[in-house]
C-alpha cells in the first residue's frame, strides 16, 4: 500500500477517534487541534507501517491516532 493511499483511505479514522474523545473531555479543548494531531499521527503511521507484522493498517493507525490525541 502506498503512503498516500493509506492516508487518504483512512482519514475517517481521525474523525472517528476525535469525535469519540471529544465526548469524554472538557468542552474547552479545541477539536481542530485534536484533529491536527490525529492527522499527523495518521501520516506518521503510514510512513512507519510494516505490513509483514500481520496487523491491518487501520488497526495500527487507530492505535497511533488515539495515542497522539491523548498526548
């Protein structure tokens, strides 16, 4: 899978993870800031993904996005 394809086909993961987190945190946290961190994590995931490990990309990226949002 190409990096650009991995990013564009999984952009909804960022929105899904961000929306899920926004329901559990204070309202003063900016959603755009969270989404920006999520997209950075998605991009980093696409560059560091190793398909030989047997983990689907979407699961790998979702974990990395959640971690970035919590940081």
